[in-house]
C-alpha cells in the first residue's frame, strides 16, 4: 500500500523570493541547514558548494549563486571561487543535487552534507547510508485521514460526507484558526505580488531584455477600442495577473511557491481574477488553497513537482491541476468535480518540456503561467458544467505524467539544453 499523502499546505505555499524555488529557495534552505549543523565551529575557513545536474546547468540563470551568498557566511564563501558547476555528474540521486563542504585552513573536510532540492523549495538530506530525510518548515502533518490516491479521497468523501479541503485541513497539525490565519498571510502575499507586478514597468534582469507586460495587459480592461479576439473581463484579468506574478518572480521579488516559483502565477491569477469577478470570501479562498494543496500532495507522492524531474508538466501542469480543483471547490462543486477538473488541467499539460531560454525563468515560463491559469479556469468550467463522471482519472493522469517525466530526455528537464533554449542558443533558422 502507498504511503498516505502527508504534505502540509504550508510546504506547498511558502513565501520566498524569485526566480526559482528549486534553484534559489531550495539551495538557500540547504545552506541554512548546513550552517545550523556547523554551529559555531571556529576552524571552518572555506565552504565549497558543488552544484550537480540541473543546478549546475541552469544555476547561473536561476541565481543560485546569489541565493547561496545570502545565507553562507561571507568570510568562508565566495561564489566566484567556491561554487563548482557540475551539470554532467553521473548517477545522481536527484537531478537537483548539491554538496556543501566545509574545509579548515589545511583544506581538510570538517563537514560534508549532500542535499536534494526536490521541487517547490523543499529539501531532502542524503545521509551517508543513502537514506533520504525530508526537511519540512511546516509543522508535521497529523494524518487523521490516511489517503494515498484520488480514488481513496473520493471514497472517503462519499463515506464520511467530507470534501477535499476538509481532508487537508484535518491532516494539518495546526488548529483550524491558526491554519486560516496563516493562509490569510499567504493569500495577502499573493495579492501584493499581483499588485506590484501590475504597477511595475520596465525590463526584467538578465541578458534577454524581456519587457514587463503585466501593466499594459491590465490596461486593456479599460480600453474597449483595442480590438481583441477575447474581451472577457475574467480572462483578461487572468492574463494580467499571471504575467504580474511571474514578472515579479523573474525580477527576484517576493512570491509564494504554488507549488514552485516558476509556476507561481497560475493559482494567484486563477483565484484572484475569479474572486474579483465573482466576489469570493476569504473562507472560499481558504478552501481553494487547501484543496490545491491536497492535489499537490498527491502529485508529489506519485510523481514530482520538480521541473528537473518532470519537465514543465510537473510545475505549470501541477499548478493548473491545483488551481482547477481549487476553483471547483470555491464554487461549491462536488468532490468528483474537483477530481475531474484537476485531471482535465493536468491531462492537457502532459509532455510539456522545461526549456528555459538562457537558463532564466522568463521565456517561456512567464507566458506558460498565463496559459496554465487559463486552462485551469476552463477545466473548472468543464467540470462544474458536468456531473463529474469522466473516463480518465486524476490518478491515471498523475501516473502518465510520472512515466512521461521518467522517459523525457534530460535535456528537456530544466537544463536549458533542449527545446526553445537550444533553438535560441543555436540561433537556428526555420527550415524551408
Ligand atoms: S519552463 Fe516551466 S518548469 Fe521550466 S523553469 Fe520555466 S516554469 Fe519552471
């Protein structure tokens, strides 16, 4: 029997900085854990960081070096000197593997820890015997309801008259009022991120010269004379809000992982645009976020939320499934409709590669969040307009994602060596 889903909502939604949860927040957390393990040892004169796999391939573009610099002591760590970029290390336990090594003045190893950045800023430590120990910044889940699949969730909902959000809430170790208070902070941070993105003009950092487009997209709402194929106020808001969050993320601003930084715009855009148009209460937002977290927990248990493991189907695809299920819950849909919406949204992201141009979380990431959020809104609409009966289950879609992610060549999994990243790097022309 599979392990029960045990991921806290606060391990899925975490406040941090852009541009990448796996490449900035995860390594920062690993560095914090390493410094805590070192304690006050006075004999450490240098800390070397070995970045393997995807971290080695796209860590520069994703600002891993600057993230590590924020945490590691300046007298022991110089990113120019002390980072080893090792994209081709064979036989890694995870595509985002990093070693932190503390040395004394003689160059002898004082402490060596290996960490895995497993997606969404979450970290696991690899012990010398190979055992992987999960780090959680959230209080451990209580596991009142032992569910390990969407099918079990639906059965439990039917048996006990529960909903997806109630199952997640019951399994949180904090009391409900504390959960809701923390979710309010998460939601406020998402809203503030949207607002900053909508009001900040200019160009994003990095050599691509990508211009921020959220403000001009939002202004389209007040410009009926501009001819567009689509003028729906909800959908235009989704466009602008997703651009806003992911432009903030690309600029290194404060964002909430949802479930990752690269996919941080999907849920805020889908939820906030719908709230603005339909007037959702904070209680409905809580329910949406809790439902989304349970969907993320399922995906994390059976596949992965990491672009380095699954490609972008694991990031934006997962975020779209979470948003779609959450929206259905906010509209008072049935547990079957929640499952159906999440399945539809995930199904239509299967196979999506991670190929960030220049190793930056900008192209195609920013627009991908717009597309993911729009698909989530449409998936929720399809599910809410039906009786929730459908042919492909969410469990099957997650299993399909796992298999596709496993079969996908490494170059399409956050290495910037395939897809759009390669075509742009090569300056390839269209063949006639
Ligand atoms: S392409 Fe997708 S998975 Fe890859 S960095 Fe961008 S958002 Fe993340």
